[in-house]
C-alpha cells in the first residue's frame, strides 16, 4: 500500500509544480496522470476556498516552496500559534462582522423589519391572537416553519414533511424563542436569526446547516397552551 508520506509528497509536488508556473490556465490534460493531478489540485483549491475564500494563493505557493527549501519566514511554533489564533479568533470575528452587516442591510432596505438586542431581524406578517402569546418558557407551542440559509437554500420544512413541532418554549433555541414571543396563536413571522441565536458553531449536519450559518425562519404559530400552576 502507498504510505501517507508518499501521498503527501505527491500532493506537495503537484502543488509546487503548479505554483512554479506562470501564466496559469494553459495546462493540457494529455493523459490520466495529468487529469488526476488536476483533480488533486481542484480538491486542494476547494478546501482552501472553504477555509477562507479570500486566501492569497501566491502566499500559499511561497509557503510550500520555502518549506521544501528549509527557509521558512516563520518557525514551526510561530506558524502554529498564528494559525490557531486566526482560526479561533480572527476568522470568527470576520464572519460575525459580515453577518452583522448582512442583517443590518436587510433592516435598512425594508422598513417593515425590526431587530432585537440579539440581532434577530424580523417582520410580523400576522399578529395572531394576542390573548394566546407564549411568554413563559413553560408555555407549549405548536409551530410549522421553513428554514433557509442566506443563499435561499431550503434546509427544513415542516410543511413538506407534514409535521408540526410541539415543544415547551424554553426547549427551543434562543432566536426561535424570541420570534415566537412576538405573535400569538395563528400568527406568522418572517425572521433572520444570527448564528449565535440559531445553531451556532455546531450547525446541524442532519439538515445540511453548516457552522455559523445565518438562517431565515418563516414561522406559523398553530397553537399555544399557556402553563398553569397546579396545586
């Protein structure tokens, strides 16, 4: 079997070869080896793009060449610490700043939208029965809803599945609780939830929701059962 070190060496060789050429875009795929090399390059490029779409490809190539030449600009410890700081702090901050601007632009472009202190950006389509508004975390709600990502992709629809969510208000995610407290039974609301008020850094792989996703909820309150203290 081929050792992992051999595969890593092959990947490096492919990338270095590609990086060393100027005026890219003229590579001819003359045989299977060329095609496999191109596929490997595609995978590397897509992985890098997923990590950070603004990444400097030229700097990546320089890092590979310097590492092979034993003349890196950073020590191994410096590189590791910088990378961890970037991934754990800088990149999430960039994502939050983009999300904040995205939600602010929605509210600015449509005056029917309002925002909560957590950043939930919403508009009420139907206020519903104001005598049956869930206010306590012990109140029970029956809800139908659709969840979409910022690009409009539908990730979940209780309408399509023919089901209704029934839950104590306190068992729902923060953004969902905030939205449902805005309307009563029969009410409908359209809301954008920032990642921190939705599925956060974990996402929800089962529904295809990635980490730190800004989500659009279209929610309909089918029923509300107010909690009553029992003696």
